[in-house]
């Protein structure tokens, strides 16, 4: 294996490679073992269990439970919430990212917003639901908003709180990639501000924008803590239903309900991520 | 370039217009980038603005392009005041240092962009884009994206794009500085050829003196936001107006001397002065290395013009020889064949050709440093 | 997959060029736009936090001020619930353990792959970014049986670190690989090896000091993630900080202590990221 490594294109003639008798891949065994047990194995368990009944026999029909009208409601609920919150997050996040990026690259405003975005994008969860509860909930300081517990708009507003910062983080590099010369060159050739965005800025940012939106969508899809703290009595979306079926024995009999739901989500995320990767590749063709 | 150049017939070569700058000033906070600049570019002329970074040459260009606002002063093009006109309405073609091509458009689309903004029919602008690409020798690369082109090719496309809109004025902002030496020289000559062909009034900004001297009708040497000298290349080189120009353009020896009347006496030789009104007294004379010739000296005498070779730098056809004169060192530029006769350590006798020389305002005591 | 953008490193990316100056008219328009955006978004982000802070300072009767809730962070306990302080402690411990394991697992493996087994790098990257497509809510379904097994040996909530390391992998990987990309690992290690250094010395004395910034980055991202994690702990029936806050809110919905603790943890994470961002600037200044 070490010989393979040294003849690989781009590989340096490793001094140690000739001397060592252990193959190179041995060095990665601890990592591979860890990932194998705590990432690949659980994923495999989900897939296998989704395709088996509790007694252990293969039963592909359990997957058809995804077509069950009740189950479909949760998936539609998830889709609605994610679509609304990711589009809101993407549009407003892009505006904010542009405002931040057009300032001093070394300035305090930029640092403050990026650090805050880092915290808020990752740190949503329980805390976030509490924060909005104190602002707009039944005892809210600003208003006792009647729509606070409405699905999907009430919760979408709370989701926007972590989706916008996430957009700032993932979209900022694309905006920074817009070179000043492109704007100046288009202006020089006679373009108005609107024509610049229509013909140059817009098309250049479009793949990154759509890609980032997909990432926001995936992020919202798997969010669970926020909605659980917002309303734990009624299940609207798939993750809540997974939680219920994991923590109680109730559920559709005869199949591994949680596994089937998880598999359904996995397929959704996989579709989104593939789209994201394709768009990103397109974007990088221009920006690199 | 090997590809044949066809001259376009549909009015590419239109008469240039005069560009006038009057008292143009620009500050960045406390920093004065441009200090009451007066400069007139004749119709169809190419002026190269030359100077170290921060001298205000790029600021001048950006003010003319309208990418920045002047704090004071006036810019007129063909007699029309454009000082407060927005950049997009100025009808100027600009070539930037690098990376200014739109990366999501092919070379052809880039060149056609300005025409598209002017709502010119697709067929017409396509034809014209191809013509412009032919002019810069890139018609075979028309459908490539910028990242598939080399740096030199990208700059050619940028030039074609700037010329496609038939601008009144062409502005070139160090367009060659990101290229390697050979491509740089080639493209430099080509820019000059195309400029003469289309006849557009052109401002060319560079920090490379060789480039400026090679390409321009007149060279403007700038320092601290002011023009030090504006003159044809030969004059800038052989009759520099200030010691800054003399030292920035070409290499210069600083030699202590004494001014009396029309001459300055340097190491026993009388040399004519560029500026006859120089006050008499001790001074520092600026002598070009190519005005110094060397001959092998076997007499063993010591004198003010006898020294020892301490280094020879091979430059190709010529070589630069450093000679130790005891109290100072002097650079001489010789043909490589001549320099080969004078290895390090040999005794040499110097001759200084009596070209007119400039005397530095600096005190001679400091100049030896 | 490989194209997924990191959440953390963009704070250190800097735009290559900025305008030297621009037309006064455009600058005025841009500044107006920026201040408008900053005000609107600033309000959106700050108001919920202010409301939550106000609630955390609520006295016994409505409208009064008191520090009680902040003092309760260390003393709060409620009948039938585990006390708050141990949950905080365990979460901080989890953050530390997860950071250590992530670094020990990733840094040597990444250096090793760069030096000896480049053909593994694509697979490695894929595995590291995989958790982005298998979010916590799906992973937890497959982790349940594995944790049933772990519980036979150890009951402590500290065991959550096994899963948290997986969650942190994508973020830590992106941060570290940005750092490694900036240095020429093969040349550095060849130079050190030729001077007689052992592999251990190469990694600890040569590579690590040169990627200090990205290690710090990975650490902060991992900590933030662990501090805010709810889903896995909750569904695997462990108690960490977020689960504890959730439980308290279920019992006494407006207990001020949940707000004070939330604000405190948010501020902690924000301070961490801000410090990181400024530390990064100082280093880059020093180099430039």
C-alpha cells in the first residue's frame, strides 16, 4: 500500500514510505473504527430495521407506510415549515450578508455579525424558543401575538432566527468572491446598478444562493429542539413523530415506525444534498 | 503575434478626442493622492503615467473613468465637461490590472457585453465581438470562459471588450503588471499597434519605466500626486527635469562635483548641464551608467578616474560593471563583449561621455550614502 | 457532499480586494442601505434576547427587578427533577471531552493522510461530512440500540461524547483542513524529519503550532455544538443542560432560572467566538 501511495499522482516521494513496513492505511484505523461504530453502524441499523418487521423478517412493505395519510401529514408539515423558513432565511440572510460584506473587511461590525451568526446558527434549540416566548408568547413583553402558536407561520418566524445567521455564514464567501473590478468594469461599459445585478452580480451569485437555500432547507428539516420546546403536545413534523415513537411504545403496530420515518427523511436530505453539491460545483467553476 | 490582423472597416478608427484635466485633486482622509493636476492628452495621443505606488497615477485614471469623485478640478473630453457625469455614461473603455472579465461569460459574451447594454442587435454585436477578438488575435478562443484562458489572453479579451464600445478614451490601469516578462513585452507592443490603428486617445498607467518609454507618445512621471515631468520618452530619459525623474527612469550614478558657469566638474571632467541656470557651488551630478566607458589600465597610476572592478552583472547583450574608485563606487554599462575583458579585480580607467547631466538639489554630503 | 461549506471558517476568510474609493453618491446610498439593514436585523436579533434577559431579572412580583434567577443558576433544584448545577457541569465536561477526542481523532489522521495515503483523502472527506446528511434526529434512531449496549457498562451521561464527536466531525474537519491547506505539510515534515525529528515530534512541534488558529476554531465550534445539543441527549434519555432546561420549563413554564441560564450559555458561546475572531485577526496582522 505504501508503494501505491508514493506513486499516486501528486504524492511526494515520502522518505519514510520506503523504510516503513506497515501499510499507510493502518494510520487511519482508529478514525475508521470510530466512524464505523458511531456513524455507519447506526445508519445501517436505521436502513435495515426500516426494512424488517419487529420479529426480524424482511418486510419491505413497511416502507409503504410512508404513503399512509397520517404519516404523509407529517412529511407535508415538515416540507411546509422548511420551505417557508428556508426561503425567508435565504432572502433576508442574503440581504444581511451583502450589507455586512460591503463594509470594512476588518471592521468591528463584520466581526460582531459573524461571531453572532456563528452562535445563533448553531445555538438555536431550546434557548431560542424560550427567547421568542418571552417576546411574543402568552406573557410576551412586546406583544401577546395570537399567531405565536400557529403552524407553520409562528414557528417559521422562530426558525428564521437561526436560518438567517446560517445564510450569512454560508453565503458570505460567495459575496466576498464578487470582485470589485467586475462592478467597475460593467459600470465602465455603461451598465446601471440594476443592469449590473441583472447581468453580472445576479447570475454569478445565483448558484451559491440556491445552494445555500438547499442547505438551509436541510438544516430546518432536521431541526427538532426548537419546535419541541415551542409546542411539545402536538406533533406537526417528522422529527417530532420520530421522538414520540422512540419514547413511547405507541405507534403503528407491526413496523419499526421510527426507522421508517428516519429512512424517509434520509432520502429527502440525500436528494437535497445532491442538488447542493451539483450547484456548488457549478458555482465554483466561475468563482475559482 | 503570428495570427494575421485584419483592420476593421466600420469606423473602428475614429478620430480621438482631447482629454483635459484642470486642477484635479483627490484626498483619502489626510492623504493627498492627487494635488491640483493639470494634464492635457491630445486627440489620439497615448500618454503613459509613470511613478511609484501611491504617486496618484491610478487615482488620475479612476477619476477620468468616473469610478471616483474628484474633490476639486474639472475634466473635459472633447470640450465637454464630464466632471459630474456618472461612470456608466462616460463612454470610456477601461482595462484593469487583472481579473476583470466576467467569469460566467465566454470571451465573446464579455466583448459583446457593452454592446448588449447599448441594445445593439444580437447579430451585429456578435459580428463586432468577433472582429474585436480578431483584432487582438483571439478569434479562435471566442467561446472559452475566462478561466480557460491564460493571463495574457484574458488581458487581450479585456482590451477587446474595452474597444468594442468604440470608446472616446481608452484607459489602461497597469494592464500588464500581472503577466510574465515575455508576454508583457509582446502584449505591450500589440497594445501600441492597436492604439495607433484605432486612434483612440489613451491614458496608460504603469510603474514599469521600460513599458512607459516603449509605448508612449509622452510620458508623465508622477510623484506625490503631482506631475514631475511630461515629455516624450527620449527627453524624459536623456533630459530629466528633476533628480526624482532621473533616478526613477533608468539607473543613475550620484557623483560629487562642482558647478561653475555652464558646466559641472566631476572628478576632473567638465560635463555640460541640462539646466544652465544651476547656481554655482558644490553639487551632486547624476550620470547614466551608459555614459561611463571603461578601458583596461596597466599604467598603475592612481587618479580620480582610475579604479578596480569589483563586480560584473551579466544582463544579456549588455553587462553592468561596478567599479571601486576608492572614495566611491560607480556603475558602468558596457556591451557584454567589452565587459568580458574586465574581470573582477582588474584595474580600469574611466571615461565619462560629455552628455548633458542633471545636478541634484540634494546636498552632496548626503548623496554618497 | 464535498462541496458543503463550513459554518465556522468564513469568519476568517477575507475578501481579496476592496474599492480604493468610490463615487460619493454611491457610497451614501450604500451606507443608507447598510444602516437600515443593520437596524432592522439588529432589532430582530436583539429583541428576543433582551426579552429573555428581562425575564431572567424578574423579581417575585411582576415588573420588579431581581438577581435571584442568576444566583439560582448554581443552586436551583426542583422536586422530582435532577438539580441544575450537575447538568451544567456534565455539559461542560462533555464539551471538553468531545473537543479532545475530535482533535485526537482528526489531527493525526489528517496529517497522516496528507503524508502517506493521499488516495484515502476523498473517502475521508466524505466520511467527515457525512453527518451533515444524517442529522441528529436520524442518527439517534440508529444510535438507540448501540446506547442500550453501552448502558450495560456505564450509565453516566458523559457517554454522550461518543455521539457528539460524530456531530462535530463536519465542522471540525472543515476548520482543520482550512488550516492544513495553508501550510505545506509534506515539505515541513520532510524538513523536520531530515533534522532528525520523530513523527510524534513532527506533529506536536511542527504541524500543530502552524495550524493553531484552525485548531482553536475547531474547538470553539465543537464546544458551541455540545453546549446547545438537545436532540440526542433527550431522545437517549440522558440529562444535559438543554434537556434540564426543557424539563424545568415543562414543570414551571416561566421559571426565571431557565432564562438566566439560557442567556448565560448564549453569552458564553458568543464570547468564545468573538475572542476567536479577534485572536485570528491579531495573528494575521502579525504575519502580514
